[in-house]
C-alpha cells in the first residue's frame, strides 16, 4: 500500500514539474487579441519602399510558420529587384530631365 502511494506521489510530482516546464517554455496558451484593422506586425514604409527596407524586414517566428531561409531568400530577391527598378527609374528621370533642358 505504501509503495502504491509513493508511486502515485512521484508520478504526480513528475507531472507537475513537466507541466511547469512546458507552460514556461510555450506560455499559457492565451490567445492574443486581433490586430486593429489595417495594421500588421511587420513594418514597411507606406511610400518609397527601398531594397534596404525589404532587407531589414523580419517576420515573427512561429512553431508552424514559414521556413526562415526561404523567406530570407525571397526578400533578398525582392530587394535586388527594387534596387534595379530604382536605378532604372533614376536613369529614365535623368534622361527626361536632359531632354527637357535641350528644348
């Protein structure tokens, strides 16, 4: 009888310790309220997004979220393309400015 009681106490103690460790690591399973409409947890400027803005963009890590290396790769490609387009736009603006000056 004493062995059974000791066994139940030890199992209860191990379960309580396991519960405390899991709740400390993963939180208390509270749901966060929704973000206000029109907002996001990630930050980008409203206008004039540059390649460096995309490179600085970071996403929240979640247990079953996207693979971080794939997101980083996609952001790097987008940043390069934005830089290319900005350079092309600057060249086109300078050509149009010189064309207006020659008239």
